[in-house]
C-alpha cells in the first residue's frame, strides 16, 4: 500500500501495488499492478521480516547472474 484517498462514493481507497504470477501461461510471467482498492476490501497481514517467504532459498547474491 502506497497511499490513501477519499473515494467519490464515500469511504476511503488505498493505492496498492502487487505482483501477479500467471501459472497458466506457457512461460511464467510476472505482472506489476497498481490499483485503487476500497478500504473495506483490505485485510491486514502480519509479516515477520526475519522469516523468509515460503519457497525462498538462501543463495549467495554475489553468485547470481542478473
């Protein structure tokens, strides 16, 4: 979430940035989306910054080819 604004129809909206992974495609593609979402649709999620995400591996960043 990157910001808030008053919605025209009342209430608040949050500007949300998220990534969508489409596994149905032959080649996996990630798409970055930015949308205004009505605040009532948002659900708080607690994230521990010390725990790696599911599926994450510890790799030596210096050895990765970008």
